[in-house]
C-alpha cells in the first residue's frame, strides 16, 4: 500500500458562472478561488456543484472557466450540480471542454465514480447529478472497500437536519454521512459555510465563494489539511482571498499535468 502523504485541498461550490444578475462578479470570484489555490499552496481544487448557473450560458463563459482551471495548474475536480446537470443536454458536452487542460477532471458517472491521484495518495468519489429530485441520492454508491489513500467524497445536495419534516430534492441524511467510508465529504448546494460532520466523518459545506464571505471585495473557501500526524480527521477552516475588480487574463501556456 502507498504511504499517505500530507496534502492540502481547496474546497468551494456554487460559483454560478453565467448568472444573469451580475455576470462579472462570479467570474471575478472564480479567479479569486484560483488565486487562493496558489496563495495557500493547495495540492488540488474541488468545486462541489453548480459551477455554472444554467445550461444556456455562452461558450465564452465556458472558455473562461477552462482557462481558469488551466491557471490553477493542480488537479481541479468538478462535480455537476442541479444548475449544471450532467444529462444528454449538459453544457459539459459542449466544444470548449474538448480543449480542456489535463488538470481538469469532471465527475461524469451518474451512479458514482472514483478519480485516483496516486501522487497525492488521494481518491475522490462523486456522483454526477442527472436529475434534481428526491430520488437522487448524492452519497449513494460510495464503495465500502478502500485502499490506503485519503478518500474524499464530493456531493451536491440538501442536508436534512433531524427535525426537517419535508423531503427535499437531492437529500443528504445524517446517517449517510456517518456511514460513508471517507476522510472528508466536500458538500455544495448551500450558500453558507456549515459543518455537518457525523459519526466521526468530517463533512462541510463551503458555501459559494461570495456567499460564504462577509465582505463584497473578498471571497471565502474551505482549506482542508490532511496531515498524517492527525488522528481525528482533516483540519478544515475557511480563509478569505481578495477579489480583483477584473477577471484574470488567459495564461500564456496551458498547464501540462
């Protein structure tokens, strides 16, 4: 078995690129997320759903996203959510993703799939959303067996507190977190930072970059530190990153990962 190494992840969600209300703000926020990857020396980036606001956005927005992921350089794992479903008409099938950099990984398995990054001793499991209904279970299908890698699940859905009485679409129940054979669950769908850890399994919503921040000129993301010296799971905390008034320029050379 591989010996785990200490790694750091940046976790965010709900960037909603292509939002009609203020289209430039989500792009500036995404650029700040990528800045945070470099500022905090992260080994990988996770975006837990609703990367895009809708399936009608222009190719220019998709091309901007692809450029920003190339600028991240490290592995960037993307999970489709309820605003950017992975179905037959998904925007992830469009031509800009044909030129995606090698460091961009899109979870496409609607029954779940695992991406393995041996150099990070990291496995990332996720289930792409093809329909936002109560029948879709974001954490259903996590394999019970695992190797000696860190295992992270990435999921987009609504966490049900014990006193919730209404069944919501894409539900995530406390027992599903507690029974997940994972070191960390990176959640999306809520705009705020929230700790929903259960049964010794660490699980957090990052919130959207701007929604989790208390200031309009900054964004907030989750930093997730996996340290081989920690016995109680990863250390998770939020950090702020300044948001530029302009979106980042395209990189001169795409990353070769």
